[in-house]
């Protein structure tokens, strides 16, 4: 019997379940951390003054402190997986051309695994920075976020513990450098964050070329006799994300600039004949830092987060990442209902504000192509937009606007100079200004002035700093190409932090979530919105389905062009709106039914009373079920135009535990038997399911926490199901 149970658990762990989103291994408390709150508290334990352990019931990371700090134990307590196979430095820094270890011990011969009994036989090196002391603090907020906005859902700031290890060097030329290695451990999630602070306490500048704030010799994922590091599996038990990501891919793993899987040639007992196993993880910015650190200045490295994974199942891994965002970046849960106005004059803005108020929209964003210019800081322009912002606020509507940074040419003096050619052009977007130029620094100040003087609430920043290096030596914001990427990135972050502190909502098509971005595009091909409306329906549902594996719904925006966009014939546009009311409504339902705001781009939200009533009806429905529609998505079936498709929202802590959106792309009504995987609703025995809020039926949950039900979906239409707790046969 025990063997059967063990095999069952192993099958679940490796994603071999029949129905998606299945339960997996649980902690020793018998609870799934994705379905609990307040059960797993971060703590720091000192043992015999020789060891320090960070743990929260979900992960454990242990450090041996003397003669130098070394991490020899990193365990996922849900699965029991030990991630560390060999010890190494806590971090590495490059000063000028020389590399130095921060902490660490030397002398481990067998690097396939580690035994704690080996610790006493390891040695320090005279060139390494050595441990001085540590201190423990309560976890601090990541950003100075002003959350006093009514579009923010209920949330709690993350709690946990922060440990800082202090290091100094005994070498004469390094004695004035202090290094701090920080760890932050969070409550209720197997997640810790790590970063490094370097302080020049001397009287001479120091060139900091590179900081690798994390290096881990991890257990390999597979034993391949031959094969390149690029092609071999990396360790799946740990997910890494940092706040140094950009390239407009709309996905983190393609935007990441810091995660490096390397060979470990000292690991001579590995199976791979050429020592090519990617078994060493290092985290550092690819292009380096390259900063001259002045006396009494400090430099903080990028910050990374290490999330321990307990499954290969794509849905569960995505749910873990989504909980990470909800925990460390609660501003990503803000999800105002906004319109994207294309305006030519102020009167159109006022009319759009009135329509927003009438229909229940909460915000208005002046779209690209509108008559707003945030770079114009003349008193007349600022007063003009302050008057409009005041009018919007009187109507209870927030207001924002569009501003383009990159993908445009300013001048030879202010543009990015390509390090390879020594000329402007050939940047990520072809032509782009340098944030470190006089113009770039002025741009940041103009945006601040605009928001400070007008009271605007939202900034849509298109083409944020895309990662270009600049070899100019005359730009005041950087010395040369070595520090140009780092310094430009810091300028972009500083601007977002400033806006966050003012409570300004930030839309930007790049991965700046961990530095204050609220929302990013789902990812779409713009010319697809010139295709027939029938195509757009299916393509939009595909975009939603594909984008929400690792994003919560509120992190993404879609697109509904109310007027012609990138061309297209009469079958592509929605205007006149009443003439295409069915398509307009379904596009709204698809996005709001996914908890995703779309850019409804055009001059108006409605053109007739009939259209107005339709828009009000959809918005009222969304607001009624807003909490569950903004909840995480379980992926049921991707749209293919051949049969039904759908998604399921789940939230064990919401009034409604689940809400399924089901679509039928076929012209005729269909009846389908659909299985809903309800494990992540947190319900145990039975559930109540209501079709479109009516016709309640009670179902017992199967052993895999699913229910099977027969559903009727109208032709070219949709239906929705609400899942509630069943208490005494009644909906709770």
C-alpha cells in the first residue's frame, strides 16, 4: 500500500496527472502552501554561534559562519529536495580587472554532493573578503509605493525577515571596502531574495566592473554523457527572477539579463565527458556594471528572487510565480477599468470623461496619436491639463496619458552611440535617445513636472529604456559604454520609483514590474487588429490563454480598436458601435471575463442608447464578480476555432471560489461534457455551480477534486459558471 502511495506522489510531482492543476506533495503540516495563509512564518535560527538558518517551513537555507560564511544547505521542505551539491563563495565582485570572492570556503574535493562533516576540513583564502558580523531585521517594502488609490484590491504587505552579512578584506588595497550580502525570507511562500551592497569607505574612487551577487553549485537536472550546456536541462527545482529585465518580449524569461547557467569544470565526477553540465547558477548583469564608485558612496547590485518549485506541472509552477508577484509586488494587482481615448481637442476629452462616468469606467488614458504632450512644461500647457485632470477627478475618473521615450531620433548629440560602430542608430529600436544625455535627463524631469503640476494619475510609458549601451563620452549621465547600460537603467528605475511614491499608475511594454510597473501588454501582433472581427475574437482568446501562465490577469492589457487600426476593411472595425454590438460585447466579455483590461481605443465608448446600455451591463457584471475575475487562471482549453475553449478563475480565499468562462466559436449551439479541475478553489467535498448566476446545482468532488458537468454554449457565443462552497446544500 505504501508503495502505491509513493508512486502516486511521484507521478503527481513529475506532472503525470490526467487532469491539469492537480494536488501535489504537501508540507509536513499536511497543507498546500498555495492554499494557506499565515501558516509559514519566516525565522532566523542561530546554532552554537557557528551556524545561521533561514527557514519558514517551506524552505531552509543554512550558513556555516566560521572561518568564513558558506551556504551548504538549501532545501525545499515540501519535497525534501536538497539543491546544494558543493559549496562556493557567497558572491563575487570584479574591481578593475581583479575578481574577489565574498565569503566561501575552499578544499571540497568531491563536488557531486556535500557532507556537513567536511566543513571542518575546508579553508579560507587570503584574497577573499571575510565575514565580520550579521544583523537581523524585519522585511522592508520593496518600493515606496503610495497605495492610497481606490482601484487597489485588498492586500497585505509582505512579511518576513531580512539578514545582512557584513564582509571586509584584510588586504591593504581593499581594507576600505565594505560588502553587505542581504537575504530576505518571506512568510507563506518558498521564496527568498538576495542582493549585495558595496560601500567605498576610503578616500579614492573604485571602479566596480561586475557584481555576481549569487553563485550556487546546484544539483544537476540530468546526467548526459555528451551535450552542450545550452541544450541540457537546468535545475527545475528553483525559479529565478531579478529586477534587471528588458527587451520588450512581454515575457520574463526572454527579458531576463542576469541568469547564467554555467559549467563547473572542478566537478570532475559529473557524467558529462566534457564537463559541460550546466550545474552552476550565477546571477549578474550580462553587460556588467562599470561604475566608478566615489568615496563614501554605496552601490547596490541588482536584486534577485529565488522561488523553490515543487512540481514540473506548468500550471502549478505558474501559480507559484503568480503568488510571488502578488506577494512581493502587490501593485501588480491594481486593475482600473480604463478607456484609451484618441483625442484631437479638449472637448473630446471631457466627453470621454462623461462617458466613462456614465458607463462605470474608472479611468481615461489619452492614447498615442492624441493631442497630449507631456514634454511641454510651459505654464499654459500644464494649466490646460490640470484643468482637465480636475474635471476628471470631479467626475470620479482618474486620468492619464501616453509618452514615448525610445524608438525615435532626437539628435546626433543626444542619441545612443552604438559601441560597435561609434555612430548613432542601430539601437534596439533603430534610433533611440540616451537616458544619460542632457535630453534624457531633461525628459525625466519634464515627466515629473507634468505629474506634479497637473495631478495626472496614470503614465503610459511606451518604449521605456530598452537596454541600449552608449559609447558617448560626453553624456553627463555616464562615463562611457561600460557604465552606460547600468546608469541608464538606474535612471529609468528612479523615475518609476518617484511615480510610485506619488501613487501614479504605470503602463509600460517591458518587464519593470519589480521596479514599479503596474501593467504590461499581453503580447500580440498589432496588424492582427486589421483582420476580420471573427478572427480577432479567437486570436484575442489565444493571447489571453498564452499570456496568463505566469502572469496574474491584472498584469496584462489587451487591445480593442474601436476605430480602424493598422488598416483593415469594414469587417475589421467596430465603429459604428451599434452596428457591431455583438462583436463589441463579446470582445468586452472575453477581456473582462479574463480579468484583463483592454485598451478600448477610439473617440467614444458608445454611440447610441442601446450601445451605452450594453457597455453598462458588461461593466456591472465585471464589478459584481470582480474579485474572482481578477483571480488566477486555470487553463482549460486553448481556442482553436474547432470546438469550445475556456479558462477557470480560482481563489480559495474569495467569496466565489471559481468562475469559468466557456466559449463556442462554432455557428451552432453545442452541448459538451466539461471537467473542471477545482483543487485550487480549496473546496474539499462538494461544490455549487451556477450557470450564468442562475440554475444552481450541487456536485460532489471527485477524488482528484474535479467535477464533470454538461454545458450548453450558444453558437458564436459564450457562457459562464460560478463555483461556490456548498454549505447545507445552499450557496454560501
